[in-house]
């Protein structure tokens, strides 16, 4: 992210902070759909297998509260460019020993930092000077380098009605995001089924498969189960 884009982000959210304070409207969530995004985020992944989460652009750490409400007990690291947000989050989650909030750019995390899952919700919504697709590519590349298992990010979609679009926002083409994802792994999901004008990308590191049964790891047990069932059926007919 260019310095002028970083300054614009900070100014935008600090202006809202002065107006609304600790409020979802400060983050730009004014339609009470934040939990919908979080629910969509958890679909198709096993939270019990995710031991750590990096939340890029964490705001007040609301994702942490949502995950804890689902029984998730892992290590959470939230990072945001706005100091007021991370300070409010530290206060909110002061009693959570597995929560860490950092003010800064996530590209400056310590060398060797790794998280099972990296999440970026809402950070691609505004137009940026450097070009949004370039910003997306750079951010995904960094999130990929910081993760062991998968990354998830969301976008406003070009499916948005023309008369509903706002000139200062970026509406991504799902086909372009799919093409980007396929350069990293065969295993990805474009999730466009939870809101009409938004979608999420889920991108897994583990894209391995066996040629004899070309399915990804979470589904391999079904192949084995069907093989056993077929063999048992054959024995029953003998």
C-alpha cells in the first residue's frame, strides 16, 4: 500500500471514530451484516484445526469475539493501521490471554511470523491510488507468505446493481480473483452465496491430491468409505 493510500485510510477511519466512537458505523458496517460475513468466513473450514488467526485490518477485533462465541480457543493476532482501533480492542479483550493487537502494517510483522489462517474483511472496498488489483495481488501474496493453512478475504462484487454502486468503492470481478487464486493453489473457493453484492475468496495451501482419487484432503475419507461400501455390496451379491 502506498503511503498516500495508508494516510487516506487512517484519516477516513479517524474521522468516523471522532463521530461515532466505539461503534460498528466507525468501521463502515452500518447494515448489521458483519456477523453474516463472519458466518460465511467459517463455512467450509474446520475451526478446530485452526490454531491461530491473523486478522488484517482487525478494527475493534469483532472477529475474535465471534470466534470465541463459537468455542474457538486459538491464538488471535489483530493488526490495524488505526491506533484508536487497536487501543479500543486491547481494552475490550484485556482478559483474553491469547489475543494480541498491533497497530501497524501487517507487512512489517516480525520475520518468521506464521499463522494458520489469515483473514482480511473489508480492506479492499475503497479505491486506492496504486490500483486496486495491484493492491489485492500484493496483499494476497503477503497473506500467503504468512500462513500455513489458508487465507480468506472479501470483496464488493461487480454483481452490484449499477445504480447502487458508489464512485469511491472498488467492485471486484470474481473471474479475476479466481484467476489470481489459481496461481497459488488448485484448492480455492469463490463464495458468492451469502450476500448478493459481496463475495469471499478462500485459498488453501494444501492443494495436493492422489491421481487415483483426485479429491482434496477433507474429502478423501469419502472415497475410502465408498470403496468399502462398493466392496461390501459386491460380497453381499456373491
